[in-house]
C-alpha cells in the first residue's frame, strides 16, 4: 500500500515526484520502460532517426486502422531524454478562449497568472538559459531566466544581426542545459546532436537528471521500471482511483494507493483512462464528456534551412561561460 503512486517518469511524473518527495509520503513511480543506455549510438543519426533505435516497437492504428510505429519513447525520463529542451512558457492568450479554423477552444479554468510562479520554479529546476522579453510574444516576468542565453554560432549570429536590420525580432530559444563545471571558458563544446538524441554527456535538462534523480535521494521515494500499467480501478462508489493493475516480467499484479497521479503522457494517459472501463464507467474513467483522447494537437513547426559551404567556427562557444 502506497500513499501516492505516480504513473510515468517523464516531465510530469518525475517533477511531481521531486515536488512531493519531502512530504515523507510513501511514493512509488511506475515506469513501463528502462533507463536509456549511455552508448556511442546515442549520437549516431542513422541509429536514432533511420533505425529508430530508441522508440517503441509497439504499433498503433491510424484513423483508417492502418498500423504505424509512433515516435514514442518509453524509458526513464520519458520523452524528455530525447527532447530539444526548448522550454517555452504558454502564452497568456493560450488560457483564454481561442477560435481555431476547426472550432472554438474554450477558456481554461485557470489563468496564466496561476502558473507563473511554477514556471519560474521549473525554469530553475531545468537550468533554462534565455533572455527575458527578447521574444516579443513572451509574457512579462521581472525575474530573469536563471541562466544567460546561449550564444549563437558565428554564422547564425550574422543571420540574427541581419534579421534585426530588417526590423524582425529573432531571439535565443530558452534552452534547458546543465553545463558541467569543466565546460567553462577554455573547453569548446557544442550542443550538436541535441534535439532528438539522448545526451550521452548528460547536460540536457531532462526530467531524469533534473527531477527524478533528486526525488530518488529520498528514502520514501521508489522507482519501479519495466512495469506497464494496464488499467486503473476505482473504489465501489467510483469516486476515487484506488488500485492500478500492472504487468511486470510477464506477471500481472495489483498495487494499491491512497492517491494515484496519472502522468503517462498526453496519449497514454488518455489511453489508460479509456482502457479502464467498468460496469459503472462503460466509456472509461473521467470521460462523461466523451472527450478523453479526442482533439489531440501537435505544435506547428516551421524551419528555415540553409546549407553553408564554409566550416563553422566554434570560437564563440569558448566564451560562453566567461
Ligand atoms: C524528439 C522530441 C523533441 C521534443 N522537443 C521538445 C522541446 O524542445 N521542448 C518541449 O517543451 N517539448 C519537447 N518535446 C515534447 C516533450 O518531450 C513532452 O511534451 C514531454 O516529455 C511530456 O511530458 P509527460 O510527462 O507528459 O510525458 P512523457 O515525457 O512522455 O512521459 C510519460 C512517461 O510515462 C511512461 N508510460 C506511458 N504509458 C505508461 C504505462 N501504461 N505504464 C507505465 N508507464 C507509462 C512512458 O514510458 C514515459 O516515461 C519533444 C519531444 C520529442 C519526442
């Protein structure tokens, strides 16, 4: 019997575990994957992108029931082991009603101001580097980012300068990276092979390194890997989730807890709620709206790619920590 079970060890689960660790409660984090191995293939583009070495081999079905292999990573630290660590805050407008092409997204029950202080906390935890207000769409905060912005590579800096001359506002992405003490003025380094790759040098501000390892320093926090949650069970009147059913080494078992926190990622959290059907909840849990698992959206990404024939100078990186 646990006080708190947290499902998933990604950005949400690991950070929640760290935040609750000093409560003294008996906390279990259940993670379906294992640790990402630190190996030379971590930085091998063919292994990572062509052979999909680190994504799940599970197949999902698209809306035409055609199987496909999703770009999902099931491992300790979740997708943050592979993310680009560009750590933006949501904008104030995101919490308000927004009219999209396909319909209206209703206002959230909370506002940006309700989360503001937690954003700051998270930026500290994930070692975010950036320059406040250099992005004109960023909400105001009088406290600077915890670390100075990462400088651009020399050629990119030239592009930035030219864009400024045209009246544009290019800015340094807020990036979560925890430089090692030896990576100071004299040691040149780059963040080459960062977005999409696990960071063998362990500088990426990911949930495993920034939150989970700190949470696990507390004796009341336990991590169970290679353990997949299959369904959630409620108490008799359906007011509360009290049990989770897990599969571990081919065996199925039931774990009980006073509180269950579902942080298995946007898709798998919804899938688990839908899988947890019962006589009382024929549409799955928390789904009286029939909206669980619907209206999933992905962020818009536009990239400008230019090929440059001259070798890059990394001189600028040498000065970054001066
Ligand atoms: C290549 C890539 C680049 C990205 N770049 C950025 C970026 O630059 N900036 C940004 O903000 N975001 C980025 N993201 C997105 C970001 O990684 C996710 O938004 C974030 O990790 C979500 O956190 P989460 O805790 O909700 O889920 P996850 O991090 O996905 O964690 C969920 C965890 O739950 C586990 N789990 C799932 N189902 C079960 C189950 N049934 N039982 C037990 N455990 C389970 C998973 O194994 C996983 O560890 C990127 C993602 C990818 C893949």
